[in-house]
């Protein structure tokens, strides 16, 4: 059977599946409703011949601009949306107006307080033994300040986070630690946890060993002079130290100077330089604003069966301050919202679809925690999140109860024509739905291609031009197919 | 005939050609000398079979690291080398030591004074009618200052430089002019003159029409948040205005906000925004340091015939301040110097090869002018320059006297195996040899592939990692072949 018929069949199956619950649900799966959803994917369902599935280019040429419109709107009218700041509040106002205008129900803001850290001045230079050179640097979230005068010190080089962990304290004491370790791209983003330890934990380790500051090679795969920021955390009782990330070209320079300085000290290179340690001058003046208001924005497609548990779909509204948060994560909000809108337009689903545009994800998942505190005891059918850019969905993973075996098969068949393979590992969920999934809520992951994600992630380069409209639409098509099936699933299939 | 034999033949031909002048020149083309030069290109010349020409990968794997060493050294030990500053002076000291260590003769510095402009603080924001957003901006060389408090004003949008030229003054008066016009890449760099008018002349035109300031879309082909700086010039009698370039993603944002603001004013988009012009806040505080010392660094391979005019080969030592001047133009100095060194190593050439590492090219070709003032009346056989990055040479162009027809054929045949086609237009020369060529000195252009040059040009991203070692070596191989032939050319061929 040709792929398109498989898809129509899958969507049909979901509606047929719904029919099985019709006596309970008082809804009717009409041909018009089916045609409405099918028309999202196919120019014509009446053709006797079986056309190939639409290509990404074809998908991009179709009229579905909602995900783009949200991504473009947030990045153009608001821009950076750092958690706890006025920019994030402006983004919530924008979101409330947008989601209301789109016709969703129960559009609301749910606020909470959170500790807020903001960037100050940031400069760094290599000051000797060679001619001084400035480095492109960004402070890491929760970095301490160097004070307005900055600090200067010898650099202690470590090839990796593990090398820093293994080092005796006296290698580090009184020095500015540098962690090298060039991140390599992976399609599934699995390198983030591995390479990311330098940022997540490196500053804490360096502080405990007595470093005066730490500078890391950006957790990023690009070669531009744009450092990658991101949050770091210090354990209770550990006094935070200044912590920053330099861009990959700057890290390359530091490493070359480090190697040269070592050779001069070993008298291997008689260049006329005085043998001396490599030195850095560092100025970072971030500050804490204490507790500030942040919030989640929530909207719903009200389901026809009020007793059925909702499907929750999440993205995050906040972004880092350096870029405009286009791929992280305006596009995620665009994708999930467009999918929900399409399902709503095709006809009222059985289950409520709850759209969560979470606040304050970047700085510690405060929005996700607040949602869980407020709603964690409610039953949720299944949770999904889009927070890995805007490139195509290439794999689907499930973490569903045994009762959902047939459901997962229907879903996998529905997305197969769009180039999505079925994974063998359980779904992870995502940051904002993490607490729910941890508490047992089923999850489906629509894994995006992350090959170029860490070129852009948390840098000034996270701007609209990095979003590929064709791949963005593939996301929406895949999400719509999956969401339509999940939102019409039965109580015997999901909790 | 196989390509490698063609090359050896060409190099041989040059030596044979030299033999014709032997009675005048008192030099001897020995087999060892020929073999020395040929060995630069071929692992073995003794093989009976004819191997294919070496690939870029093969070239990259050979042992010639001099061009890389110069490029790496200048960018690592010195970094940015803005004309007239201490950094350029440090680069001259580095250059004198390096060129002396390489065994060149008559290594010297020739100083001159030049007006020096340096960057200050630079920030820009779009301040309304939407949520304020910061733009990545760099002042253009010779920009005026906004003063420490900055300025704020309405933006006057122009789709291109030509649109600004055509506009009536009242469109511009009291406003911050913005020139759009996305530069597209070309292999031969021919777009620079066309698109570059916005930078070269846009500020002067805007100032004459009464603008308070001008911001242009960067003259660049990339999509990173790194603005492209570069010099601009105001006519005598025109009061300079603040002038900056914003990165392409920032220009995209400005254009989207501009379009939205127009729609709001036309009441086409009832978004709840107040109809208002798009506004920008701009802070640029560059300053003039008056006349400062700059200088050319010159070195020579002394030719065997003191009566023969020299071959001059040029690059520029200064760089813009934002990056480390790796492709603009440390690599150019690496290429020409490595070629001269290889020719010298192979045996003393008939003509002197004069290596000019010019100062202060970026800010107005002061080094080239100073060279011409000091040496313009001396006879020069031919002039060549490398100042278009480090990507491969793809075309050769000539501007030679009629007497050099056979010479140009030999040269074209020598470089053909390395993927270099013969162009149909006359050679241009280059900025630093421009005055010489204008005065009638013959020129050969080894045109580099500029497809990605304007991704990097004049940005913070001009760093060592952008240099492809394989393509850099192809440059050296091509330059060496050409230089060997030119430096051994006869008085009947070149002036």
C-alpha cells in the first residue's frame, strides 16, 4: 500500500477508533471532519492513483504558515525573552493575545516567582606572554561577578571536564580554569549531556578546588565568534565564581597560545618571548535581581469528552538573552500550536489538548516545575514537547503503557511517510514535561534533527533566518498527525 | 602530454628561456636548480609513468607549512593589527624578525604617517513601536561619533544605495538612514564594488542630504550576528556623520519591523500597536588619533642580475580590528612569502623578488601610496598581489606587454594542472600595487575563489580556522610556479 493511503488510513483509523467510543462521547466522525484533517496533508484525496508522499519542498510550498507566523512574530515583535525580565512578561502578553486570537479556549497566564540573574559587562583578553588579544565571551547563567575592575590571573588548562575533576587542588588554586573539549555534532543531540558537563558542573568543580574563575570552550559545534551561554549551578555551600564561555575560534586561539607558552617555557621555541604562564584578564559583572515574576501561558482545545484526561503539549516561551530565541524555542511554540490549531480546525477532538508555553525553562525549568506543582496531580493522557529547534522530525520514540501498543503502531505508520523512523528506546519527554513523565505520565518524542542545533544554541545567532520553513512545516505535519491520533485515543489506550 | 610533465616542461621552459639570456645574465640553469623547484610539486620526477596532477588533499599533505606558519603566527602572537596602532607596530616587529629568520635580504621597515581612527563604544537598538531589541553593530572607519549619550531617531529606509541617491533630501533630513540590499556571493568578488557602494559612499550621500546618521546592512554574504566593518569616506567639506553596519540577521529584523510598522500605519494590521515610525537608538563613539606612524615591511630575494628590474609581490600586514585578519590578509602574506622562499631555495633567480607586506591598506591604502611615493620611479618588471583570502586560485589574468606573449603562455600552462583557468580580461593588480599598475607596471592576477570570502571579510569571524590548509597550499604551489617563471624572465619579455 502506498504511503499516502497509509496516512489517510492512519488518520481514518484514529477516527474509526473514536467511533468505537462514540456512545460515550456524543461526537460524530463525519466525512467532512476526516477530509479536513486529510486535506492538511494531501492536495487531493479523490485521486485513484497513489501519489508519492509530499516532499519537504512541497510541504513548504503549501499554505500552512502558522508555525512560521508565531516564530516570526515572537522574534520580530519581542526578540530575546529572558526569564524573569520585562521581555519575558512582554512575550506573555503577546502569547495571550495570539493564542486568544487563534480561537483557543481557557487562555491564561499562571505566574510564579523565580530567582533572576542578568548579564552585565563582559570582556576577556589574553594578556601575555603574547600581544594582548580580546576574546568573545559570555557569562554563564548564575556566574558570579568579577567586580567592576575585573581580575587577571594565570590560566590552568584542562583538556576536558574529566581532566579538571581528576586534577589535584593545587593545579587550580588561585587560577583561572580553562576547560577545552570541542563538542562534536550528533543527530540526536546525545553529545549535549556529555560535553555539557563542562558548563553544567565545571564551574562548581573549579570553585570547590579554589579557582578564582572559570572560562570554558563554548558548548557548541560552530566556528563563529559567538559564545554559547547557558545556565550553570553551584552546590549549596559552594561560593559561586565568575564563569564564562568563549567562542570556539577564541578557544582555538587560547589553546595555540597555551601550547606556544609551554614550548617557550621548555625553551623549545626561541622566539624572543619571556617564559611566562598564559594570562587572562576577565571582566564579568552579572548581578542577581532576586525573586522576580515569571509565568506559564496555557491554552486549550477543549475536548468533547470532559471526563477524558488531556494531552499536554509543551514548548518554552523564554529564551536566552543573546539571540532572539528563534530555534530555542519560538519555533517549538509555533510547531505545537500550529498542530493543535489544525486538529481543532479539523473537528473537536475527544480529549482536551493543553498547550503549555512554559516560562523560565532556560534558567532552571521553573515553568515546568510550577506547572507540575499546580497540575501534577491531575491525570494526563500523554505528554509531548518540542524544544530542539526547527529542523525535521526524523525519529519517533514512545513511552506508553502496554495498552497503547496498537495506538503506537498507528502513530508510527502515520508519520512514516514523512521520513520519520521508529526508535527503539523509550521516549524521554522533555524539560518542561519532565516532572510529569517522571511521575508516570506517558510520553511521545518527535525527535528533531539536531545536527546543526548546537551551531546556534544559546548564541546571538539564534535568529529567524536559521529556521528552514520547509523543515518547520514537516514538523507541523508530523505533529498534527500524531496529535490528531493521540487526542482521539480511547480511555482503554491511555490513562 | 600529461599535466605534470607540462608543469615540469613549463618550469623547464622558463629556465631554458633564461638560458637564452645567459650571456647577459651570468647565471647558469643547473639541473639541480630545476630539480629543486620541481620537487616542490612532485614526489618523484624520475617515474616513467605520468601521474595525475596532485589533488588539493595531496598538496595539503605535503610538507610545505610556511604559508600556514606565517598565517598562524601572525594571528596567534599578534592578532588584530589595525593601521596606525601599537598592534600594527607589533606586527611589523614580528614581520621583520620572521622575514630575517627566513633568510631574505634587505629586510627593512619603511615608515610614513597616516590619519588614524579607532573604534569606541558601539551599541544600537530598535526602540519602537515594538519591544526594544539590540542590534549587533560596528562603526565604519571614519565614522563620526554620536557623543557619549547617543542619538535616537526615526529610520528612513532605502532598498539600495541607488534608492538613497535618488531620494529627495526631505526623505532623509533629520533621520537615521538605513540602506538595505543583501550582498550575494560571486566567485570573482565582482559584487564588492556594486554592493559596496552603500558602505564606500552611502554615508557621504546621506550626510549631504542632511541625515543625522546612517546604518547599513553589512556588505557581507553570511547569516551571523557579526557586522562587517570597513572604511567609508566623506568628501572634503562634508561633515561626517555617525555611520555603522549591522549584521545580516539584524538587518533582516529591521526590515521585518519596518514592514510591520508600515502596515500598522496603513491600518492593515490591527495588532494593538500605536502607529509610529520605526525608531533606532544609536551609540557610536569612535575617535580620531590624528597622524600616527605606520609602515611597510619589505624583504627581498636578491636576483643574480643587478641590472634587471624586480618582480614585486604584495600583501598587507594591517587588518581590521574586529577579527585577527587571518584571511585578510595574513594568509596573503603567507602565500607570497612562501612562494618567494621556495623560489629562493630552488636557486637564485635572475630578477630580484621584492616582497611588500604593506601597512594601512584597509583604511585607505596608505602603505601602497607610500611605497609608490618612495619607489614609483624605479623600474618594476611586474607586480602581483594576494589579498582575497586563502581559498584556491581558480583563474589567472595578465596585463603584460606584447613582448610577453610567450611568457604568459608558459605561465598559463604551468598553472593549468592545478585547476587554474586562463581569464579573458586584463589583470587588475590590487590595492597595494594599484598605483604601480596605474603607472604602467605589468601585472598578473592569481584570482582566488571568493565564494565564501564575504562571509568573513572585516568581521570578528576572520580567524585562523577559516583558512583551509589544502587550499592555502594550492595557492603557494601556483604562486611558486608563476613567480619562478617571472623572476627568471628576460629583459626582452618584461620591462
